[in-house]
């Protein structure tokens, strides 16, 4: 729950997405020979959800022309205990906003509300029959007091479920009229089906007497660091003095306006940064901008994703004289990925600041490519193409803990920034000793409402491997 306009403003779910449901496109997708499979989301879902959703999509696949089948499939999807569904902007003639701040986006089927008793007790009176083994959640996932209750016995429609205090909980009991959701179910039929599948699998798997494998991950000789480079990255060529100092190199995010604002003699000394996300409708534009940048003398490019090398042409010789670096949004996390980038012709790569300190310090000793890291500046919490209409740009947004964030529209994307900068300066010596070659500061214009940052952040440096 986030607030715009101060602590007294109404909290809303400004960034809570509904579940993407493309059941309305199944018939169209069947007619496309290039589509060989459907990816159905199922992470952190129970067997009930998986069974109902896959059954519904199987029905839509096998009998696409039947209105009766579609009605039955949609009914199964409604019983799958997921979140409210949306087809987003996949149907341009009938778009449906995937983010509606005033809508509850809790998963599960509403089955009742919490009722309070004069003595302090609480219970839920159910609107429908519940089965032994069902899982109930009181409240939405963003409610600090929400809890999950496993049912040990069946409860008839109109029956009562007493709510017991959670030992050690500091958030207090659920308030009156708090919603109760059925979030997972173990129907007897589904339980028997799973047991049958497990039995079939057991018969298919033959016991193996083979010895365990002796796989050893390949190791790589670390790249030699000839010199360390500091770089400050701007949205346009800076005027006058900058905090980067004379020794720091300059990077600029590649947009045509920034390119034309840069004198031709300077263009070749700039490292041009491509956006982390380029949508299909934008590819032609960036191909033209890349071509124009090269005509003006640009030689070094920081790519936001590995596929962006395709913007530079595929014919022999088209990429001659160009140096590519895999930027921080490529999410490098292992030496094996760095080796893949080396095979693609990259001259270097960046580790994401999202890694922990221990992981960051271990990477250069294993990487066949020189590595870089973002050590300062505004690092986004997220980047999204779609934003709720209620979110106002360049204004403070308060998190549930009162922390400040803001949203800035850049090109075709919305960048969600925290109200403070990343600063790994305290770990600079460790990073140099570990073998990093490039140190980058992302220089974004500060929002007007933010005169001074309340703090800086080392992001996940002190976190362990998740």
C-alpha cells in the first residue's frame, strides 16, 4: 500500500498487478504455426491451481470453436483460486488496465469476513462449505497482520471458524470485516489423481545402479585489468563542471536528442548506453539512432541486454570497429555468463548491484572478461512499460514504511526510483582489490521535491545468497 501526497493521503495498491490471463487469445494463438507451446504461470501455486488452470487451457486448446466449452473453461479459471485476471493490452480494441489501485489483488476465493466478539475473540462465518485440508488466508498479502489457517476438519456453509492468536505476533489480531480467502484446496478427487500419478511415475522410473556423475564446472582464467576506469553516465552531455572530475570518463544514454546535442569531435570519446528495455515497436528507431551514432564517430556502446548486438547488423564486417560491453541490466551473476558474452564478442561486462557483497567480490577472480560495477547514483527499484493512471510522475510516493520513491518517464518506460542514491564508495578498495575494471556512477537529475537525500544505500551488499 503506497501513498501519494503525504501521510494523510489514502493508501492504494499503486504497483500491484493482477494476474495476466490470455484465455481470450487461445483460439488466435492456435492459428499461428510459429507458436509451439504455451507458458502457464504456476510459481508458488498449489496442485488445485495447477490442475484447474491446465485443464481449462487444455479444453480451450482441444475444442476452440465451442461456446459451451469456453464457458466451462472460464468457470474453471474462476475456481482456480488465483488473483483477479486481466488480458492487459493484448487486445488493443478492448484494453484492460493490469493495475487498478483501488482493487484488491489478493489471490484466492472470498469465503467470508472476520467478526469480532465483545470479549475480544474473533471468528469467520463461512459463505460456503469448506473441506478438511483447505488453506484459508485472513486479509491480503500486504496486510501486516495477515495469516494462513489450515483447516483440520470440514466446515459446512454458514459454519464458524474460530481464529486463534498467532504466537509471537506483534501485528495484532485481524480487524473486524477483514476478508477471508480460500487459497488452496485438496479435493478428494484431486488427492486421488495425484496419488495415481505418483504411482504411475514410480513404475516408470527404473532403479539405477550407475555411479554418481563427476561434473565439474569449468573454470576460467581471470581477465587482466590494465587500468581502472571511472565513468559518470548522464542523460545528456553535461555542461560546465561535474562531480566526476577530469579523470572520469563520460557515458550518455543513447537518445537522438542527446546524440545531436553532442559535438561530433566528442562523440567518439563517449560511451553510449542503450536502454535496458527496447520494445519491438522501438527497434527500428534505435537501429537508426545506432547507425547515426556510428556515422558521427561513436565506437563504444553499453548494451542493456545481450540481444541488442543485433541492432548493429549481422553481415560480416558490420560490427567492425565497435566495442560492446554488457551493461548492469544484463544481470551478470556468474563467470559462465561472462564466458558466453566473450563468445558473443563483448569486450567487458557489468555485475548487477543486486548481488550480495560476497558474490560481487568473488566474480572478477573467475571471469574471463573485465568486469564493471555501478557504485553510485540512482539505481531503479523497477522499470515498467505500464503504469497505473493514478500514479503521478515526479512526485513523492511513500512506501508502507514511509520511505520515499518517485516515478520518471524515460522513453517508452517508467523508471521507479528510491529517494536516495546507491553508494558503494565505502567498499571501493575491496572492489579494486577483487579485480573490477570499471566503476560507474549513474547521474540522474534529482526530482525537485528531493532537496537532500535522507541516506544512501549499499543495496544488497550485506545480504547473503538468496
